[in-house]
C-alpha cells in the first residue's frame, strides 16, 4: 500500500512473522513513513527519554514519548482511515535517518564487502535483502570458479560493485519525490514527474530497472 502526500511517502506491506511464519494472523506488517527532516531536527529527536543525546538514532524503548505523541497527532490529521487502523496498533514506533552510499571498490586485499556494507540504497527500492543475498551468491560462485582467491575477489568486485552502484543511483531517482537537495535539472524534472502517483508506481515497480543503466 502506498500513500504519497507532498514530500512524504508511506509504504506498508506484510512480512513474515517470527520464525518465518507466513500464516494469516501470524505475519507482521511493515509500516514506513518517510518524512523530510534536517540535521537540527534529527539532533533534537536524538535526545532520549532520559535527556541523553544520541548521535544517529535512539533505541526504540528510549524514544521520547512527546515525539511519539506528536507523530500520532500528525498522522491523525493527514492519513486515510486504512492507514490509521494500522498505525494506531503500533505499540513501539521507531525512527531512523536515511542515508545512502556507494563503496567505489568492494574488495580491499582479502576483505570483501557484501550487502549494506558494499552499498546502501535509499529504502524506496525495497532491495537491500535481495542485493545482500545476490552479493553472497556471487561471492560463493566466484570462489567456486577460481582457484586463485585474489582472482575470485576481483571477479566478485567486477560483477557486483556496478550493480550496487546502479541500485543506489536508481534509489536516488526515486528519492527525488521527497524534494530534498534537488541539484540538477534532471533531479527537479524527476521530482515533478514523481508527484503523480502513477509515475511513482511506474518507476518504483520496475523489476528490470537495471537494464536502463546498461
Ligand atoms: C527499518 C528498515 C526496513 C527495511 N526494510 C526492508 C525491506 O522491506 N526490504 C528489503 O529488501 N530491505 C529492507 N531493509 C534493508 C535490509 O534490512 C538490509 O539491506 C539488509 O539487512 C542488509 O543485510 P546485511 O547482511 O548486509 O546487513 P545486516 O542485516 O545489517 O547484518 C549485519 C549484521 O552484522 C552484525 N554486526 C555489526 N557489527 C558487528 C561486529 N562488530 N561483530 C559482529 N557482528 C556485527 C549486526 O548485528 C547484523 O546482524 C530495511 C532496513 C531497515 C533498517
């Protein structure tokens, strides 16, 4: 389920329950609300219930109750009933700032970077787990196919670094929807295009998006 107000994105989807339980009634429901903040707002949000300043995020039980109450009040103003049904039963919401990054090389000597350590796309992609899994498979295949470990790692870097990079570049395109740091005309045009939810659906639900970067 997508809800796309201006400079916000709400995405909800079912996920497995504990012990990978897929039975109806035992699954969990991911509810994500992306909102635009800035460094000062984040700093203030990172002061916990005991007044302690954290750097990037706060352990969920320590998130200040006034922040959670404010979030709930703003949701009641803005969200449609179907989303409020879900939000109201979340006992322990938490927040996390969004960053992205690309490692220019994912092999350094005998160290190979996989998953989020290799590249970390903005979460519009919903691609982190698949990429981490495919990184692992590619590393296993390279080690299987080469007796020389350095050659295997070079092959892993050759195949997977560009894929991680493309995923991050695509996630930045999707991220222009939020209207933050629109530096180029291309960014601004993309931002305008993605204000139409049909364009957002077109761009987000593209299984073979990597082909556009070949
Ligand atoms: C809120 C949220 C929602 C997400 N939703 C989705 C989604 O819907 N779909 C999707 O595909 N992806 C999603 N992701 C992204 C996804 O979780 C990651 O891309 C994925 O988990 C990356 O796997 P990884 O193995 O690289 O890293 P991780 O899963 O982070 O694993 C790293 C592990 O290393 C451990 N570790 C760290 N430091 C040390 C140390 N010094 N010694 C030993 N162990 C250590 C950590 O405890 C952790 O278990 C989401 C992420 C977040 C935060």
